[in-house]
């Protein structure tokens, strides 16, 4: 005896439910069989746009259900398929993964124009990064500063570690920059130089080597110093030595030579101060020693206040005949050593054992 079984089909919008009658002689139910039942009915034409679940179990093309194990009434639910999300040719896994990784990829810093970087080093203060403005100074390694910014950093003790060798005004040189003709040197334009060599006219922009003279502070190009060989400044005619030339923003090798020169100068200065201090201390020691010797001689009676040598009177030198020297001397001085005397709290002048 075959049990009559029904399958109620629930539409996706849940607004319509209809029943399908199963063939009592059918033993196995498949997805294609359900599709045939729906196509034979007037409700649905195809299941290609839907996912099918029978009594909550999702069905696919390989699903085979024993009809004998089905309840008398079952519920078939249709779920519309969602378009996109892969498999439709719109996107691939590789593209999705690449987009995901790019979201968290480390951003590379923007490339810096080497010309702008060079100009910034020559036209701006190495400390505040503001445009150079008079008065300007240079340190012993060739770095350019606005004097106000550098002095303020020294006073507030906020000088960066890279400039820790600058201890005061003696470690900086006041320089005199020559403005370009027609410019007062105060322009805020950061794309071109506002200064030039006073002799050759070359622009102060990093394309040419420049030197600052420690004596007078004038800044001029290496080309001018090479072509016009002179032992004095080409502007003010002050005496110039090779050690007075400081290359501005030099190469690593040039900065290394400047650093060695700076260390040598500081070592010589420390040595000079040490010798001066030692000589002063030696003179003080000699004077102090002489004063002590003179005082000792005066105490012993060998030298009086006028420097004349005299002999101090001693009671033992005038001992009468048949008198004991120690006993006679005790009449004028104590017969005991000072180390044997002990003062009392009531009288400091009378030693113990004498009262």
C-alpha cells in the first residue's frame, strides 16, 4: 500500500503556497524530478534562478532522497540566487586579493626633487628651516643659520644633538652674504637664490662651491678665490690664511676635514688653558712656601721683621756654673713637653699636674 505524500511549494515572496502530488510508484526523488514536477505545473517554469531546500535541507544536482522516508507532508522552499560575487566573470579572486592587500600596503614617501632639496639647504636656516635673513652665521663645519634662531636655541637649551658641538658664540662665525643685484636679500622666493658671489657673480644656490672667511666673514665662490690668488680678502683686503676658509655645505670628506681641524683647535685651546692654570698654581705654591718659611724663621728668631738675621735668646745658653741646665731652663719655660699638658674646663692656662 502506497502512502500518499504531498510537497507544498513556498514561493520566494512567501505570498503563495501550492502543493505537488508525488507519484506513489516513485522511489527516489532528485532535484531534476522536482524541476519536472514544477514544469508540469502552471506555477513555475524553471529552477535555474532559485536555490531549493526541502524541509530545510538544501538540494543540489547530486542529491537523492528516498521517497519512503519522506513524511506525508513536506515543505519545498525556493530562494532566489544572488547575482555577482564571483563566478559570473565580473571579478576574479586575484583581483579581489590584490585590492585588499593594497588597502594595507605601506605607503611609500613622496619622492623629493633633488633640486628643491639642494636649494633648501643653501637658502634656508639649517636649524629653523626658515629663509636665510640677516644676520646670518656659519658654524665650524659649514652649516648655515639665522643667528637669531641659533642663539635662541642655545639660550633655551633646545639645540639638536647633531649640533651639540656648538657651545656658544665662539663656535659660530658671522658672515656677510651679498644680495643679487636688484634684490635686498629678503625675498621669500624659495626657487631661486637671492645671494651671489661679490667677485664672480655666481649664484649662491649649491651649484658652485662657496667659502666663508673666518676673519672678515665675507662669502665668495671657490672660482673667485682660485682665479684671483691673494693672501687677503678680495672684498675688504683683510689678511686671510688657508685655515680661515670654511667650505659651505661641503661633501662628507670636506666636512670630515673641517671636523678634524675643529677638534685640533679645541685641543690646543684646552692645552693652553691647562698650562696657564698650572703656571698660576705653581707661582702661588712658591709664594705660599716662601711665606711659610719666612714665618717659621721669624718664629724661631732667626729673622726679624726687617729681614735681619738675629739669634733667639734661650735660657739654656746662660746656665750658671754648677747649675743643671734643665732645672735652670724650667725657671723660664715649662720643664715638660707640651704634649703632656691637658687643659681643664675651668682654666685653660694651668696644665694638669702643675696646680
